[in-house]
């Protein structure tokens, strides 16, 4: 059924497909038989309506049904025969999709495919060595963060200061009118935290249980919450409880809370973990440099549909980040222009790694996937089956994880062959 493959460009192929007349006739007869068995026409018994009457009444519908069935089937068979891997939906020339009795059905399909990258070159890559060092003050900062994470709050009659917690009742007003969506009861506020307006921290500093304070906040015109955008909001706040932050001392009890026996063991463990984390960061930077070098060494066209797909993915992530951070989302056409160059490089990276992996026969085994799932589960305090379910729900399958593992395996192979000096 595949008559010809025309190479339109490095990433575009036009397939000329021919569906034999006997196949068309067989499908046409099948549709008419179904109609004859189910259609009632006055003057004729069910199943006995002459073909000529059915043709006159249903020819257009039958032709549409036959085309709807044989075109996708023929396309899939042609793709299989051609051994091509489309990366876009087929563009079928529908103007020529007409059935002529006794004649084959011929049509053309245009698809995008991955380019053939010949002579992939990843030998002789030289990277500048990045030493790993962990300073004592970095260890101490980590211990302080651990202390902060283990801190407890206790009720206090003392004045509130930075890092203390105020439990407040807060009523909001705009132009003297109450705003229920901005009013809270027994709401905990930790003074001095980045996610808390400075005006609140300043106003509550020095206050005690039972104290009341008025706080005015002016919001920008482009604030994502339209209720308060460009408005001055008055918050009438009452401290219903004051709590003092109690930082635990650096002792063996703190160490044991982090699965270490002593403070010395805690410092040693933190030092090792910081070293491993830095090694991982340096490893990632090496791989980024390798990808940059590979892109420089290989010039080839990339499928437009893959670039568009990558841009759409980047826009989706940008929107999610903007919503989480309370930022205004830029127009999509503006983001598309900004992301286009990076999206093209991302696609080139994927295609290059695929070509190198294919050349060196790199594969992802079931054991590789299982190991990755177990590591993700440990890092996120989840069960392995929960990780699998998350990937399946979010990505539709485990293919995204396998693709990431494949890319990393190829990069690890290239890194091992690179010179670090």
C-alpha cells in the first residue's frame, strides 16, 4: 500500500499511499450490508432493499465511513512498512480523498520525523575540574537549620520578638467595609518570616497577649487577587496568644533526633552529606557542559512539532510557578518567543543523546527503573508503589522516568570518557 516516500526536508517526509480497489469494494459492501440489515424503507422487506436504492440514498455517508476506516488503517500499515517514527500528527491531503468505483484510493500524508544524525562525535571532551570542599561554617549552618526544624513554641507572657509566634484574630476592611475572605480567627503568624508582610512583623513586635493593633497594607494594581489589587486594606488585629520560640541546644539529644548517636557523629554525617550533595551538583554542571559541547559539535534541523511541544511544556511550568509565587502570568505569545531558543536546544539535546545511546546500545532495564523508584521513594518518604502511581497519574506512564534515566545513563557514559583536568 505504500507507494513512495518523498524526503521533503531533513525532518519531513511525504508518503504516497495506495489502497487497492478490492479493499475499497470490500469495505463498501460491508457498510452497505450493515445499512441493508438495519434500515427500513417503505415497500421493501428488511434486508431486501435493492443496492441501487441504497446507493442513491446513502452513497455519501458510505463513502465517508469507508474513508474513515481505510485511511487510518492504511496510514498505520505504511508507517510500519516504512519503518519511520513520526513525531507529529499526520497531515493528510483531504482534497484528494475521493472514492471512484473500481479504482484504488490514493492519498498523501505529510509527517515530521526525527533527523538522521550521522557521525555523532562525543570523543575528546575536556572539562575543567571543579574541586569539592565543605567548610566548617557550612556544617554549622546545617546544624542551625536542624535546630530551627526541631524548635518548639511555648506560651509566653513576654513581648513578641522576631521568630516568635503570634496567634491572632484579624478582621479586614476595604473602604470601611468588612472583607470576610481576608479575615481569620486564631491564625498563627511567625514574626520575621519571608512569607509574612514586614508591616505585620513590625506592628506585632513588642506586643503581648490581649494587645490590639491596626495595620494598613497597600497592594499593587497588578496584584493577582483582584479583590485587593490597587486597594488599601485595614487589618484590625488582636493577639490572642503569644508563643516563644525555643531552640534546642546542640547536644546528643539533637544528634539522636537526626539518627546520630553524638554531636561529633552528627557533624561528620552532615559533612559527608554536604560533600555528596556538592559532588552531585558538580556532576550536573559537568553534564550541562557536555550537552553544550555536543550542541556546538553537531548542526542539524529539529522537528518543528517537537520544538512547539517543548515550548508548550515550558509555558505550562512557567504558569504553575507564577501561580505558586503569586506572580502575574506573562502572555503566552511573549513566553513562546522567550523560550524558543532554549526549547530548540532542549530538543537537540534529546535527539543527540538518543543517537549516542543507540550507537552505544545503551538501554534502560527494569532493574534501573526499580532502583530509581526506590531512591525517589526514600527521598520523599513515600512507598515505591506510591511513586509509580504518581508518575502514572501525572505523566500517563513510566515513559517520562525511563527517558530521564536513559539521558542520564548516556551522559554518565560520556562523562566517564571525558577528560577532567
